[in-house]
C-alpha cells in the first residue's frame, strides 16, 4: 500500500505549547485515520476523516484533511503531559480493509 | 472488559521453536486483523478475516506463518521455526462492517522475543 510520510518524527514541547504534526501522501487518499499509542501501549483510534477539507475537533485536538486529500494535520492546543505518546496516521485504499500506517510522530512533553 | 484481548501478553522462545498466539475480538465484530509492530515503526498488516474467511494476506506472511479463525470468533496466529527477526509486537484488531471504512480496535498485543 502507498506509504504515508509523517513529519516530524519526533517532537518535544513544553507543557502548554501548541504544535502541529503532518501526514503526507504522494497520491490521493480515500480516507485518513489517526491513532495514538502511549508508551508500552497499543494503538487507540482517535478519528477518521474522509471528505476533502474536513475538519474535526476533539477537545484540544483538531484534525484536518487537505483539500486535495493528499495530506492531513493534527494540531494540539495547550499540550499536556497526558498527550505524550506516538501519533500515527493510517489509511485504507483500493477496496482493502488493511490499514497502512505511517512511521509515527513521537511526542514528549516537558512539564 | 469488552475490548479485544490477546494471550499471552509476552512470549520468550528459542530460535526454531513454534509459537501460537490467540486473539479474542470484541463480540459481534465480524472482522479480525493481525498486524506486526517493531520498535520505532508503525504496525504492519499481516492478514485479516471476515467471519471465518481469510480475505487478505500480506507478503510479509511467509509460509512459516499461519492464521486461523475457525468459527468466526477468536483467531490464532502460529509461527513455525521462529527466527530472531520474528521478534516484534503482534497486534490483533477487530471491527464491525459498516457503511464506511471500519474503525479498527486494537488489543494489547503479544510481545514475542526470539532468543
């Protein structure tokens, strides 16, 4: 499946800061999903986006799907220590139900 | 707990041994997936079932790997003649077929260490 690229791979922020991470594809995606994996944990589903330009919010997290459906972003406002973990974007394609994951963005937060 | 469960959570084995992992999906979920995750990487798809039918297999799934879901409920993943390169976290996920792309719910994983 078409790999999605996540940037940056690592992000270290001070508690209270905002930051944005990105997920990019060279081809049009039918959907994008975001998962969070805490250290030592398993991936936990956060959100799915399917429409061009779609924006969804979950408390301090804002997810966006690009107009061309080739990229997505996750913006976290006022980062907290509970936000620590690795955030993955993933997608399905070609009628297959398998998820193709990016390599993830590892977030650490300085209290 | 009504989430996806996996057993065992940890497995240490010697190279050349066979291992079997079990996954119990969320009840009523008709789809079940196996993924493998190594350190610093995202999960990689291995195979998935819809009910008891195995619908897709990755090229990663060599002939030493076999997965079953005989009654459309729990699934097993067997690795024969384990190699050190098989060391990874093996994740199971389940989903319920819907109108749009299914949401996959992951279990806690089985961490395999091959010595």
